[in-house]
């Protein structure tokens, strides 16, 4: 039996052992963590929505309506929650279309009509449904049928239609009228009023409203940041930026982000075999990646404020924004630490250092991004952030590093030509990865994000291999311990996903954790096991430059631990 067969046999045994351990761990969580209980329907609804259980929330709200039929707030919650459910959602190979007919039928024919208040609620509900479907003329027709001028929620919804029609003065009157009611829809009315001021560039009135105690908790912070740019308020802008990054941070998320960062940092360190970098240089690169990550938000705000460039749901706009907005900005701020370190040849004295420091800087960026994303109720994304997003960040930064070290070794072209070209390549890879996740139409083909990711892993493997092959410290006696590296990756992913299950169980009970990630664990684990050769196996040969490969190769290849001396 050759070396690769032995390696696969040991890996299979390790995988089976880990799956058994995971099942035992899940059973233990079921014993200790039960689903939470709630004091009222609003608390339970908030929990369901924060944990993105919108389908379950819809059934829950429908049940509540049987006993609270006259509660306009409940009807509003029922309808708005319905439209939080994606219109089209992929489950494996099947596309599930949101059921809009049932909720329309409920208000068109099921709701009783003998009660005057329920008649008004029916009109309001039909108008709100039409408004969510952007049928504003029909929505206005239903709202005008409501006879009770003191009915809460109505003025805000009518004002929203007028705001969409750019009739700002009339909309503002209605929002303020909603706010004067004792039980009005304050959160939406304040949000819409702030938006009205922003669209008209009435910045002073926006700031004046933001200082009132009643409005403070409803301020759209992204709008306030843009006003700080226009009104030259740098200290307030910095405060708001930090609030954006840390407002929802939670100890569970901090532990998860730190675990992911350390996991990949030690992985990278194990690849640096010929001339291992000093740890304080790696911590410096990581710190620079963290610091420069804060530069991304101001660039986003500047782009939105002065160019009006942002995601809007349209296919082409979102594709361009993902590449030239998200991609260019994030790849630029991630690569700056490497550019700074290149000024010190004693630090970056071999090609692999380019890839290493670019990847470590990307880890710093991803670390801050993960802290922001991992709030108390979103720990279910940990496996995706650990195995997909963080790795993709490192790959994209390595693409730029590849261009820089290849130019230094072979091409000898002007830096002003090479750097923008590879920045654009990295931004395109980054943008395509994001696009099939953020755009509603493109998300029907979200499998293409996995295709992009697999291609990135193949490219990253060659980039790292070529960098190692051209090290001036190359030594045939030094080898990457592939079996040890593979075991490290498998065990690391196991512990991260076990922590994810624990965190979800702690917050919402083991049954919720089971529903969220149990099957995702197996899918992620097997995909990662399939792709692990591109993270652990390197065909090292002194001076050899392997061509970039964009997809896993087929057939038996030479054992990657057999060095060649060209």
C-alpha cells in the first residue's frame, strides 16, 4: 500500500471517529439545553425573527391572531414577517416559492366583516400587502377606505407610499401624525421620517430629530454616519463606526471569531517550513489587518454618499457593486499591510512571505468581520464563516500577493501596472463569491458560490506551492507533514462546529441547534474532507513553477511529498 492510500485510510478512520464523537456531543447538549420560554407574543416573535425562523414565526403569529383578532400591531407583525421570508429559496435541488396566496385569502375572505373595527383592519391589511408588493396605487385605495382616522399604523403606511412617490411634504405630515398617537408605529414612523430628511438633504433637521430622547433608539446609523461626512464631524463619525462594529458583539461571538482566527493562523504557520517567520512579525501583520479593516466602512460610506452606489436588488447593479464596491474596497484594505511589510526586506525575504503576510492580514480583516456578524442570535453562520468566508478572504489576498511575487521573480513589470491588474482579479473573485449570496435572483444559483470557492482553493494551492518552490531557503530535507496537517484541519473544524452547536444550544436550546446546523455539519465536514488535499498536499520541487489550476484534477498523481530538484 503506497503512502497516499495509507493517508486516506487513516483519514477515513479519523473522520468516522469524529462523527461518532459529534453525535455523542449532540446527545449531551439535548440533555442540558432546552428550548426557552417567553412571557408574551412580542418577546417570542422577537426571538424567532432574531434567529431567522421567519417561517415558524408566521405560523406562530397566525395562531396568535385567533385570540387577538383586534390587535392591529399583531396584524402588522404578521404581514411584515411574511415578507421577510425569501420569495424564492433553494433547498438542495428544489426551489421553494413563498406562499403569498394564503395570507391574501385570509384577509380577503376569511377575516369576519360584521365588526367595524375588523373591516378597517381588513382594509389596512390588504393595503399593507399591496404596499409590500410595490402596488402603491392599490395600497392607497385600501388605506383610503379606512374610516377611523385615529387607527394606529395607518398614517405611517400611507406616508411611506407618498415618500416612495417623492411627495415628501405630505409624507412628513403623516409620519408626524403617526408619532402623535399613543400607540402608534413609532419605530417605522421615526425611521421613515429620518429617511425623508435624508433624501431631501435636510441634514440639520435630521440631526435635531436625532437629539430628541424619543427618537434616539430609532436613528438609522448608516445615514447619520454619512451626515457626519458632509457636516465634518469626524469624532462622531469614529464613534458611530465603532458602534457599527461592536454594538452587537457578544462573548459567544468573540470566542468563535478568535477560535477561527487562531485556527487558520496556526495552519499558515505550519506551511512556512523553510524559513519560519518570527511570531512577532505574524502578530504585527494580524494587527495591521485588524487596524486597516476599519478603513472599509468609511470607503463604503463615501461611495454611497457621493456616488449613490449601493446594493439595490437589481441583478446588474448588484453584480457591479459586489466587484467594484465590495471587492475593490475590501481587497485594497486587506493588502495594505503586505505593502507596508514589503518595505522591510528582512521580513519579506522569500516568495512565501508574500502569501503568508497577505493571508494573515486577511485573517485580521476577517476576524473583525466575524466579531461584527457573530451576535448572540447568529451563531448558526459559524461553520460557513470558518470554512468558506475566512478562507476566501485569504485566497483573494493571496492572488494579489501572487502577482507581486511573480512580478518580482519573473515579469519585472511596473508595479503601477501589475498591482491594479491583480487587485481587479482578486476583487472579481471576491465579488462573484458574494454576488450569488446577496442578490435575490442570483441566490437561486447559490451553488455557484461553492464553485467559485472550490476554484479558489485550487488556485491557492498552486500559489502556495510555487511560492515555496522558489524559496531561497529551499531544502530537500525539510518536508511539510501532510498527515499531521490533515489531522489538524479535521480536528479543528470538528471543534469549531461543536462549539457552534454548543453556542446555539446555549442561546436557543438543543432542538433549535439541531434544526439549524446538524445536517450542515455533515455537508460542511464532507465537503471540507473532499477539498482537504488542496490545503494539505503540495507538490514541492525546487524552482518549479506549476501552472495555475482552477479545478481539482482527476486521476492518480505523483505523491506530493516526493521532492524534486530541478
